[in-house]
C-alpha cells in the first residue's frame, strides 16, 4: 500500500506520514524543505512552484505504482492587514486548492477506480467560517475546499473527505501567532486555543483511523483537541 502526503515531511504533515507508516503504508512526501522521513521517498518542492510541482507529480505517476492514499496537508493560515487581503489571495488559492486539483488530475489514472482509495484534505476550525477579516483569504479558500470535496464525491469513486483539525503545537502555529502579532491583532490568537494546544500525534492518529475506516465521501469531519471526531453537522449542533 502506498501513500502520497503533500506537505508530509514536517509539522502536522509529518505526524500524518508517520501514522500511515505505522499502518503499513509506503510513504512518498512532497514538501518545501529537504528534510525527509526515514524509509520514505521525498521530493523537495514548494507547491506554488507550478512547473516543478507538476514535473514531480508526473515523475511519481511514471513509476506506475498505485497511490492508495493521497493526503493534502499544505496551506496554513496567515493573518494579513485588511488592506492587503486581496493581494495575497492567489497564494492562498494555490496552496489550499489548486495544488490538490493538480495532484488529483495528474494522479487520477494511478488511483484505482475504487472506494478503497482515499483522498484526505485538511482544513481547520476556520474551514467553515469566513468571519475573521485578517484570515479572509485563507478562510474563503478552505471553505471552497470543503465544498470542492462534496462536489468531487458526487462524480468520483475515490473516497474524498475534508478534516478540520484543531490548533496544534507545531511550528506552523507559532508562525500564525507571529502573523497576528505583526498586524497588531495578537488578541485574536487567544480564541484559537481556549483549552491549550492539541498534540499533533493525537490528531493525526484520530484522523487516519477515521480516514481508513470510513467509506463515506464528500464529508467534513471536525477533530476535537482530545481526538474525538464528529461530522460537521454534529459539531455545529454541539456548539449552538
């Protein structure tokens, strides 16, 4: 069994890759840094480098091994001044939506036409919200990604779902925190972690267990800091 984890060599993505390894998957990762996971194949690339990214996907496809799981972990929140929101919208779109579309399109012949194949997309508590102005571009792209999964599920047999993860103790969190400090809105970051930071290993374990054991497709799952998983409808009912 083989898994391609985009953004899978550092941070939360690394926890996802290691968890899949524990389930017996051979891991291939694509990520910005050259750091790799022992026993994995790694390609160093920023997904916004379109030409290089597509060449890597084509190279993976040329190997002709089945990709049983495609996990898309890139795309992190960055606070932006209101007047600069639209200027970096394209970057958010590239790193939250377009790279998944490219991977799915190029790898489609490799992914077997079976519900046993899984496509994992990652969001956050903001995936279903668009009311934080400093995160407008990120929120909008993640919300679209959630809807995209629902649309693809209607026309494609591989099982595709969206997983909203809590704020975790990873280097990405501290980058997000600094971005809010840089725009003078550090007070907002407190709303991210009312009960402290979640452990990425706990969240990765819950996410992968859910992904491997569900045949539901087109759903949005919300993972709580303690690892409990609910679908979005259940979660919204709990918080209203």
